C-alpha cells in the first residue's frame, strides 16, 4: 500500500506524510507539525492494532497476514481483511481550506 499527501480543495499547499523513519513529524510529542499528516493503518476488526505508518513508497500491509494468524503481508486469492485508518492532522496549515483529501492505494503483487 502507498499513501499520498492531503490536498486542499483550493489546490494550495499540500500536507505531507510524516511518521516514517526518514520523514519525522515535527510537532510536539512527535505529532504532525504544520502542513503534515500521519496516517496509520489499523489491522483487525475486533481489537484493532496499529499496523503500518503510510509512506510514499509501497509498504507491506500486515492486515492480510493478521487475518491469517501470521505476521506476513501475503494475501491468498480472494482473501479480504478488515482494516481501518487513523489520521493525525497538522497542528497548523498554511492553506485556509476546510476540506482536504488524501488517498491510500493497495497494490496487488505476485
């Protein structure tokens, strides 16, 4: 899976992903700073656990492995997994838009 910037409705300054090792969140207590967001998957339906912090590079989605009782990210043909997403938003924004959109893309591999 791959994350993306949060784009304001007016097309102004994007909020960039933070939380990955090479892109720290710059706010207090390692939370997102100005023009940043931290998006993390929540794997599992009954007791969601923090999964993967989204990045711009493809990452292994552990929700599929957890659904099978393993730590793998491999999915079986036709398999589905319950998964949530938590997003911590910027402490401030240089854009005045009230609406921002982002995307998460899942990539099937062989």
